[in-house]
C-alpha cells in the first residue's frame, strides 16, 4: 500500500536499559557542537563515511539537538563505508578516553558488536542508529543496545511498490546491493524484491557495490557491456550507488530506452536528478532525526532513565512525479494559529516532494474561497487541498475543480458536495467525547455546562458538538447550555462576558476550539469570579497549552495540525503518482491536562 508522510511516529516498545555512566573524559580532536557542556553529558557520535550527504544530515540533526539542549557533542567518522576496522579503532579510542556515551551508526552490523560489548562492560552508554547491530550477534555477546532508525525492509518495499506501479506488466531488474551481510543492506534488498514480487519481474542479477558510487558505476558498466537482455529497472540500496549507476547508464545507453533508476536516502544530488527525470524514486529516512533521537536517548540513559529498545524514524517515498507540480492550499482562516501550524506542515512536506505550494487565506469568507479556487484553476494548478470555510458552501468550488479533472483533498473539515479524493482530519466526534469524559470525571454527579460552538454548518463544529452531547445522553444531572461564537476568540469573550453580567454561572465550559476557550478564560478573569470553572478547549495551540501548564485552563484536546498539513501533501504526492489512496485518513488525538 502506498505510504503517506509519517509526521507522528512514536509507538514505542519500552524496555529498561542498564548500561549508563557519567565519568569525566579526556580530550578529543574533533568537531564540537557545544563546548559548555553539562556534567555527564559528553557524547560521541560515530558515523560511517562523512563524505556521504546522508551522514552530513545526521550530523546536523545531532548538532542542532546538542546546541539546543546544552550537550557536549563530538563527531567522528571514516572515509569510506568499508572502513570497518578504522571505525572499530575509533570506538576503542573513545573507550580509552572514557566517554560516557557513544551513539554509533555501525559500518558493519556484526563486526562492531565485540567492541560495543567492550564499551558496555566499561559502563559506557551505547545507542545504535541507522544500521541495526545484528540481533543474533548481540545475543551471543549477552547485551541489548537501543536502536534508533527506520524500517529498511519497509522503505525499500515502498520503492518496489512504486516500480511495480510504473511497470505493472513487469520487466527485467538489476539490483545493486550495499555491503552484503550488513543488516540494513540485506533488509533493503529483501524489501525491494518483496515489493515487486506480485508482478512478473525477472531479476537479472544482484551486485554488491559496497555503498560506493565508483564501485556501482564500474559494476553497472560491466554488466551493461555484457548483457544481451534489456534492462528495465536498476534499483540501488542507496543514493550514492544510484548516482554511480546513472553514470554508467549515461555512458552505455545514449539514445536507448533508459531503465527506471531508484535509490535510497534522498541526498541533494539525487534530488537534482529526480527533478530532471533521470532518477525516478528514492526514500527519505530522516537521518537528522536519527542523530537527534540517538543523542536524546544517550542523555536519558546517562541520567538513569528508561529508554525504548527501539525508536522508529519515519519514511517517505520521494519520486520525480511530484517535482515541479503546483498545489493550492486554501485555508479557511490564517488568523487562527491552528491553521498556520497546518500550513507549516504542508510547506515542509511540499519542499520534500519538490512541489510548489500556493497558500491562500479565505478569511472565513465562503464567496472568497470559491473565487480563489476559480482563480487558481486558471493558473494551472495540478491539485487542490481545501480546508473548507463551510461544509456546504465549499461544494461549488470543489465541483468546479472536479469539472476540469483536478483532484481535491479536504483537510480538517468535510465538504458535503463535490468529489474528494481523500479527507484528512482528526476524529472530531471522539475529541468531543474526550472533552465530555474529562468534565464527567471532575463532576461525576452532574453539573451545569456551557458549550461554545464553532461555525454552525462546518463539519468540525457539528462533529465535536455531536460527540460531546452524545456522551452525556447516557448520564443524568448534566445541564448543557449552548452559544455560538464562530471559532472566534473575541466573540467568545464578548458572549461569555454578557452571560456573566446576567448572573449566569457554570461549573464547566467546553469550547469547540482553543481561541474560544481562551476568550472565555479572559471573560471569567475580567469578571472577577471567585473561582474559575473547568475550562476545556480543542486544538492545543501554544497559548492554551501554556495556560494549561499554569492551571488556569483545565484541558485541551490536542489535534496535530502540523501532521495534517504534512499528510495532505503526502496524499497529494501519491495521487500525482497515480497510486491508490485511502478516502478517509484519521489523525490521532490527545488530552492535555
């Protein structure tokens, strides 16, 4: 199944880790992220080839995290990915210098285990990132090491699925492996082959190029010079080898039908080739997150905290199909921080996929949103993402896009009319029930509640209100009064102030968004009431989360607008690839109190 962007990904298996230390250490002649370290927080990051842009991104992620959190970070690496012995030597030197913690992306998943065991025996924290140490070898050594990284089998299967979607009748495949026996290399090979297995592909060969561009170029050139069969696909286990393979293709296949080429890592040089259509697909596995989260776990272990045995990082398929494509994102109201955060997520995802994104603010004006869609249709948009101002009024604009064959995705709010390829939203009804349950837990015998509704006619207001009120139908003693403030904080403030002036008091208030609950809070504070009621909002915008921390707002339902924006672009990418997408995609919720 095609994948959308994973912007939230923390389903963790929790396991205690008992290897930790906090001793002072010796000097090192390497790059440092923050020399003003906190005691016990000196960490070494040991990577593979520093010349590979993938590891440059990993280093940046770790350094950014170190700088933000006051951690003394030192970075080490080797010249080539096959320099296993040199990496072992680096780790031995770090052990001798008594580093408290080492975060390592091993050059060999088996051969590094003995020196890792040596570090563990010295009470040095070890966090494994990117290339997982071999489980069997770790078991034989009698140690467990936390791992941070992506699912290499799944990522490579995504490229296999993509190739199968492009060549449904199959074809001839040459696969270029990494270092055989390395866990990530083997998983990528197996994942790709699993992805194409349901179509009639013929594997002409699997060749190891040890992660290197020069070896890939020579191996592919040699293969192309000898084979008498057509080559439809050259799939590579990393981007560096894909660039080497491309050099061989350029030399040997000028004027001929060129094969599809896939890589893995989304390095800048490959993005240029994606834009030019010379490489068709790669996988972004977010090495900057691996570096940051590896460092985070190392520091947590140094503090004696429990850390997960596996912390996953997300995967994104990036393909040439989306580069240069134009997408319009029509937002109901950019004065609302929730929607500005959603736009931020969409912009970052659009950059990942090489898209041009035009963001337009409808300012809660139904006619304006319709006019915007019409105007941008004339500018040749490839896809529309619409956050409707109104579930009914948005229909004509969506139908207009339908009439010229431009796909539409809706986000956060439904549209009743028109054909929508996919809808991405939180489960608003569930969020309403979560708010109701929280109030019920605080007033088990009943209470008087004020419900401040959003814009009537929007799916968000309807669903949140329905979930909230359906919950209380099962219980007696709850008196709910409703007012409407159109998702507007000032309107909510004015309405609540007037009600308080009339002597109307409440035990609890639920507002359909955070702007309104903040407006209600201000009205209560300005009225001088003796005690604030239970106040529950919806969206978890910054100022309301801060108010929850200060215990002046009781709770908010956390949606994930950044995730929604990113997922909308991820679905758009799959649509532009002509891949199937789910019609309804739900984003999880969390009660913050």
